């Protein structure tokens, strides 16, 4: 008989907020002295990364200190470290999402507790593969309310790149025909959605396994580049956005109409092609984080731009996370979970085991935080069941009914004041149980989750809960305000 292993992990870290330190009157938490970070000491690939304990940085003037919930992997990360273009020893990584926990001098417009996403310049050696990161206030934006923290960490660099080349570089117009090379990748998938939102007719290339995905995100035509040479089936396009480079870029001018625009983020179009005058080769526009992320914010809120997470890894598996991205054919993005749900827990299991069980629990909490149906669907098994008592009344319903009723499509108005966290997880073989506590102004609840491990991962099969509506007196603010 297989030996069972019980893992009891009181996870006292708040998901919507933190409980790792008492907040002083200033509203800013007291940061610890040390943190975990993925480090590299000399030029090398993913295998050269090591998770080490290093001091938590302090924000300089104009910077904020962010407690990172998730970082994400971009090809530029491992390209810089392989080329030795970091200040060693270095922490790679650019993208992150988390919450502000300290402010440098002169910082205005943000406050501690704000949930943000942004990009840091990893070439300085202090990247985002860490539990804390300092970032200029000019390089962060509020976390999109419809995105989970993982999605918020995944979107910055690819969105800035897509905006930079499609909007600023080619100024694509409604009705134009746009060919996107590498349409299923991190940047390419955002280019497809952004071009579609601008009213363009979008043609995208990708491998066979990503053809359906391309159509899901809005491509009007899709091309399996391994089966068909794109120049044999595409004609008279107005814009080509290349994310592949090499031979793909070299053949791209053939499909453009006279006066069409060719721009690449993976190479430089042939000088002879650009000088001939038949097509235009726009220069690379400047990199502007705020402009791009603020520019796409309305499209994210309306659901016109989404980010697909192709893989999620704990920080302990940073080597595997980079290798996933480096292998190519990534659909969307790969993210690194900094352990926002387990950082203060006493664990008797490997990070990977806790990480896998936490994924559907985090999706459930993301559903509460964003009102987005996709998060709830990721959390529950299709035939999941909810059984519980609220204000003394027994109720039973299917997970499907619960998801439909709970998916408002928008974040709660009082989301900043809501608290929710995982109190415990127990895993025995392919069965897990967890307790989640919800603390809202209008509801207090304990959710007892039963989970099973399926072929595609863990899912919640039963939610047994006890909930209550606070009385008028218990919801009154100590100051007398409601």
C-alpha cells in the first residue's frame, strides 16, 4: 500500500493583503531583513540559476518596494544572462505583480497596500525573480482589476512590446490586413488581440497545436507555419508584425502590398528591401511602460485582451520555468509563484506539491477578487458541489450554478477592504483538503474545500461552508463610519 503523507500547512499569508507583519500607523508594513531570490553569478543559461537568501532592498528616491506575488519569464531574461549582460551577481527578471509595502522619498500617487504590476530593468542586477523588488514609480501601474496576480505579472513586457510595434510603430488602422508571425507567443498573442481591438483583419502564424488558440483570441485566419509557407497563401497585407526573425523576416516583404509596413522585434529587415521604396520599414519606437500599460487598460477591463498562462512554477523551480520558456512554442506566458499563499507556513512537503494544490485554491480566490468566470472554472471540477449553512439556513447547489451567480465580470467595489486567506492545507495521496477564510464587511465565512487530483491537475470537488452576515454593530467602523 502506498504510504500516505499528510501535509498540514497553516497558510496565514493573506492573498488579497498580507499578514506577515503588523502595519504601523503609516500604513506601510515592516519588511523582513532577508528574502529569497533566484541568482546567477556569471554568464549562463537556466541551469546556472540558484535560489539564495539575500537582503531585502530599500527603495531609493522615486521608488517603491513591492512584495512580489508573481514574476514572469520573458526570452530577454535568459538572453541577457547567457550573454553576460547583467551586473553579476544578478537577480534576473523584468515583469512582476504584487503589493507596495514601502515608499521611497518623493513618491506620490501611490500608497502602501496598492496592488501593482510593472517592469524593472534587470540589467542593473536587481530583477523580479525575488520575493521583493524595488521599482521606479514611473514603471508601475495599478493591477488590472479583471486580472489575477499571475496574469498581471505576465502582461507588462509583452504588452509594452505589442503596443510599441503595432500602435506606435505601424499605427494600424481599422480595416487593414495584419499578418502576425508567432501569434501564439507572449508578444504575438497580445499583438493579435490588440490589432483585432483596433478593427484590423488579423492573420497569424503558429504551430498546429495553437491554431484553435489563435482563433479563440481573435485571429481571422491562421497558418500552420510548419505545414504551409505563409507567402504562398497570404497576399496584399498592409502590415507585418514579426516576432520570429531569421528566414521568416526575410520572406515577409513578399506578402505586403505597395506601401505596406514591415516591422520586426526579432531582427532588422534587409536594408535593400527597405531602401527600394516599395514598402516602409518604420523605426523602432521608444520603450514607454506607462503609456503602453495605461493605453491597453480599457481593453483589459472590457475583456478584449487576455493573457494565457502556459505554466506556473514555484520559485524553487526557477530553472524549469526558464527552460519551459526557452524551449520555444510557449502559448502565452510562464509565471513564477513567489509563494504568496505559503510564505509563512511550516511545510512538510516540497514546494512543487504545495504549489500544485494551491493553484485551484488561488483560482477560487482570484474569482472572488476579480469576478471573472474563468478563474472560478479553473478552480472547480465540472461536477463540483457546494453544501453549506449561511445565517442558519442550509443550502446545496452545483458548482456550475455557483459560478454563474458569482461571475459578475468586475471586481467588488470594496475589494481593497476585503480579506481572504488560506488557513490550512492537508494532502494525502491524490486527495487534499483546505480551509479558506473570507472576511468581508457584509460576510464572514469558512470554506472547507475537498480537492481531487485529476489528469490535468487538482480541482475542488466539494465546498462545504459556514457563512454569516455581520450585524450592524459588528460592521460599524470604530470611528463611527460605516
